[in-house]
């Protein structure tokens, strides 16, 4: 121990804060902060730690983070796709709609591993016949199937079709390594799986939605989301219609007979099957174009449903988004043309070279959310087009980067506060109501719903937190490196970790922080107690259970928390201890993580909560909309968790609710903020509500966040959706 006037260098201070991970609350590290230099002393009666007297436990967070992130090179898949040559025919008969499409496919692939009786690629071993298995979804009527190896056609013993696989058995015990060509002269599939149609007046408009695993409903696939191939597509479609695909049209459409024509498209760059797209547009559709960004951008729209001014608005907004993306990625969009097709009653779907836009969702959204929707779809022309994630369980990482980039475009084009507020609301609602304690990793074969529920939310906040630590310029540079330098156009989270190995606070790497955050479920809680001239920070688990990296439920662990105060900056950026003590701190209100820059909740002492309530009463506009709702939301969360002393907590609770009711215009989306203050879950156990119902309520609520006018306090779609959630859970209207 040192005396009251002892000092330590800032580097030693950083070391000591990391050492304090296992220190009891009574012996928290004291950090004395001054505006010009860090001075450490021991203000009685608390002891001051500035020595090696602290003993570290085996589970110390610093020890966990000090371990380097090990990258294990995965073995190459036994089958590597090379190219597809596809022909698809989708009839357009609105009066008697045929539910089938027909296809022809020539697929080239390479076996990197010999296929034999004990091959891991074969589900059922055979001593006499080697087998290949491809994914299909309700494809049928396969005709003239052939398999060629090194110029020799192999004898096929059997083609076994199930609802989701095509198994090809050959009359030989082994398939050797090398290049193969699989040809299917003709097959049939169902319209309504990955190919859908919508009414366009007298005719129908067709589109495709292949992400993440629906491409197998159009052609045989293998790892459709995580492997890439060249695609050459030709469409057979009725005369008078226009065919569009991921690549530019190659020459003019060719008439086949009095009813049909064929349109061929150039070969794409290597792209995942899930990112392919095609559409057939009837006479009701027309187009406007722009080449301002150096890329031909075309807007296709139904002239009887969409006005010219609306189409021009979309074109102008998309052009601005593309121009900003061009700056971020330091290049043109990597396609020769880009088609944007407006269609009603669909959900947005990731694709490459062309995108289908849900017209109702787009035009009912406010400007900031229109930008976000376009930026998400267009940024995938780089992310997910040039490069793909190597493991479907990590799809959230890819989608989080897409959403992170899209949010950056929104901030560059508008100062809209509602978009940032809506994102915060989605994150805390997911962590509180819908998927509390869940990991960001997905199931092995993720469905749309799981991706929608988990991706593009808290993972984006974690990426923003990293950017706050290393700077925007570095972050954008590293995302560029990830997209353009990934080996064979494939990446995973470890690829990105290797690019952001910036060091913070001595020996801790930003990559280690991001890796830790993404591998643990739940949202951390930090308590901040203000004394006369000091602040005590303590991370508390609250006896919560969350999922760990092993996908098992465990007690909430200690997190490394990025520290950001409103009134000063510490010589440390990340708190790796259970708690620290900061002193001296000048008089006035001090907040940490205001604006939810980093991923954790903050619980203040009762005096500070009273001060916050007074500030919001007297001058709420001194804080952003997101900051106001964050403060009230955090208070209500900790109130409902019984983390604040009674009866003072209930008095404050009543005052916060009364404030919202008296001044609703100052607190948009207030129903999200005060939900935990008014829902009866402190005294009543919520009812079990089936997942389908909760999913519908969640989608309805989140859709209401697409427009600022729907987020009014105590009225409008967001209020109604939150009220219905409360009614489902507790049998009464609480808002």
C-alpha cells in the first residue's frame, strides 16, 4: 500500500484496473482522475491498491482475454461448386395459373476428397456404389440425368429423390478427386417456394427469394449460402414480358414460337446460390434509369400502381446511397448493371445484381428508413456478393456488418433521430421480451425467422462500440479488407478479428473484446453510485442465466465494458474488473454510456435517478430522443428487477410514468421505455404465449418503427402493438 500522496503512471493504472477483477466490493480499485494527469491516492476510509497484493483467480476475465484467438483452418468441403448453366421456364397464365416451373441444369463441381464407402460426404455407406447428395426442395420429375468425369460418362445406378435431397448412386465403388459435370435435361419445381408471383393487373409478375436456403427449390445446390459459383442463366418466358436476372442481358431476347421467347444473361462473377435473383415483368411494368454513379441503375415499377414521382424518388435516393457506398468501399458496385424492382406484398431479400423492393414497406417508411432499406440491399452487392460467410451459423456476423454499413449511410444522409431510437428499442425489446439471454450464433441450417430475430441488432451495437475504440477510418478500412482480401471470397468472424488486432489498455486486443461479446448471451448491467466527489462502478449479474459459447445456459459472466462518460475521459477505455472507483469527480451530473454507444444497461443510485427525472421534466430536449428513452428504459428495467430500494423506487416509478403522460411529445416510443414500469410482472407471472403469436406481434411492433409518425407516445401503431403484447402476456392492457 502507498500513502495518500502516492502516484502511479497511467500505464500502471490500466494494469491495476485489470487486476481488480476478483477484488471484493469493499476493496475496489480507486482511480483518482484529474483534468491534466491521473493521480492516485487513498481517500479514507477505502483502501488504495497500487501493488501486486491482489491475487488473481483462475476465472479472471483478464486471463480469458489474454488468450489469443486461435484460428483453426477448416478442412475444405469435399465438394466445391464451379459453375451453373441454368435454363428456367415460368409460365404466365393469370386465369389458370400453372403452379409448376420447369428447369434444365448443367452443374460443374470438383471433388476435393475421394468419395468411397467410408466417405463423410455419403450418408449411407455402400461397398459397391458411391453416392453423391445434393440439396433440393420439392423438385421432381428429373429426366436424363448424367454425370461426366474427365470426359467419360459414368453409369448411374439410381437417382433417389426425397423432399429435400437428390442422391445419385453410380455403378462403381469410388468417385475420385477431380472435376465433374452433372446434367439434368429437365425437372419440375413448385411456384410458391422460392419463385413467387404477384398480381400486376391483368397479368402476373414473378420474382425469386433464394436467401438463405431456398435456392434448392429452384435448382440442385450444395451449401447454398457458404459456397460460390459462376452462374449462366437463360429464361424462357412469354412474349411481351421482360426477364431480369443477377447479370446483364446478353444480346436481344430470341423468339421461340408464337408464345415464347428466351433471354440469356451474361455469366456472373462467383456468387453464392442464395444471392441469385431473377424476375419476369409483364407489360404493366416500365422503367427509368440513371448512370450517375458509373453503374447503370434501373428502377422497374408497375405504372398502374406507382406514380412516376414515386419512382423518381426511389431512383434519386438509391443513387445517393450508391454514391456513398462507392466512397466507403473505394470502388464501383461490382456489377455491370443494377436493377431495382418494385413489387407489392413481399419481404426484402438479400440478392446480387438486382434487388426486389417491397413497395408498401418502402413507401410507408419515413426517409431515414427508406435509406436504411436501400443501403442494406445495396451494400450486399459488396458484402455477401463479393464475399460470403464460411459457416451458416455465423450468418449474423455477415448481416451485422451489412446493417452496420447501412446505419452509417443513414447518418451521412440524414440527422434523423428516430432511426437511432428505433434501433435501440429493437435491441432492448429483443433482450427483454423476445430472446433474452440468447447468443448471436445461429442453428446449423438457419431459417429466415431465426436470422430476422437475431441479426442486425445487438451485433451492430457491438461493431459501433469497436468503431468507437479504434475510429471510423480504421473500421471502414478493415471492412474493405475483409470484403476484398478474403481468400476465395470466403470469410468468418475470425477473419475480421485478425484485421482489427488494435491494442487497447495495454495487452487487450479489440478483436478479443468483440469475440468475447459475440460469444456470450444477454446484456450486461452496470451500476454507478455517485458519492460527494467520487463514482463507484460495479458490474452485477443479477442472478441471470444466459447462453454461453457452448450454447448452454449459465450464470451471467463478467463482461469487458467500454467506458464512456459524459463529463470526462479516463486513461482506460475498457473496464475489465468487476468494479472500479473514480475520484475526484467534480460536482454535477455524470452519466456513463449515454446514448447506448456500447452494449450494456446502467443503473444509477436513487439520487442520480431523481436528478435525471428532474432534468427530463425541466429540459428533456437537452438530450437526444435515444438518450431520453434509454434513461427511462434503464430505470424501469432495474425497477422491475427489484434492483432499487423501496419505497423510494416506487415513488420515482410513479413520477416517471406521470412525466410521460404529461409530456408525451417529448418522449417518442415511450411505451417501450415505460413497459417495465407498468407491466405487472413484479407481481404476476406472464402467461405462456406460443412462438408464432409472439413472432407476429414482434414483426408488427418492429414494422411500426419504420415511420416516426407511428412511434408517437401513447398512441399509434407502436403503442397498440406494445399494448397487445402486454395483453397477451398478462391478460390486461397495461399501457
